[in-house]
C-alpha cells in the first residue's frame, strides 16, 4: 500500500512539473477516500491538487467536472466509463480484465498500463503521451462512444416491454 501511495504521489508531482497542469482527484467510491488522502498527503505540490468526492457532490456535479477535464486517469471501470461518456479521454490501470475490455471497445487500449508494469516512469510516460495527443484520441474515441451508446439505448428499448410500470 505504501509503495502504491508513493508511486501515485510521485507521478502527480512529475505531471504537475512536466505538464504545468492542475490535478483533480475524483473519488466515486467512499472506500477509496483513505488511500486518496494518503496520496494527497505525500504530494509535494499540494497547491496544484484538489479532491472532489461523491460524498459531497452529486452524480451530475461530478459529471460536470469530468466533462471539463483535459484527461482522466483511473483504475475503476466505472470511472473510465463515466469520464469517456463525458467526452474526456481516459487513461487506465488494468486492475480488472473489464478495464481492458472497455478501453478496447472505445479504441483506447493503448491508454492502459498493466498493474505489474506500474512505475512512476511508465505511468507518467503513458499519461504524458495521452495528454499530448488527447485531441486526436478524443476524435478517435467519440465515434466509438456514439456506437456504444446506441447499442445500450437499443438494448434498453428491447427490455422496456418486460419491465413493470412500462408505458410508451
């Protein structure tokens, strides 16, 4: 755990220095708050970092923030889905096979790092590369998202007649 906390904090400090960006931690799982606070405590450039959580902000508030980000980095599948649905290019850590499957579905499998390959250099390099090509990546991602959203909508429409309380 300490190694992971230090890796995240060092990566954030490197990104702030090399890219001149501010970082927002977006926590959507209450159980992640403890590790997030540990990471925040280790970051040297604290003035460039903020934390938002669904403990204090609604789903729509968080989506509004995600929509305005230049890039999103996450390890939970729902965070990768949510950020990309808001039109923000995600970078992910393969903590679950479904992360790989989702990122492949939206054409961004190269924006993933395997947990076993996670080092400050590897992680920072991946994020910097994605940040520098975020406009191109977004243009590639959006048509895939449109197709996936249409498939989800069609599936929901097919199920509606079988749901209680359905009315057309």
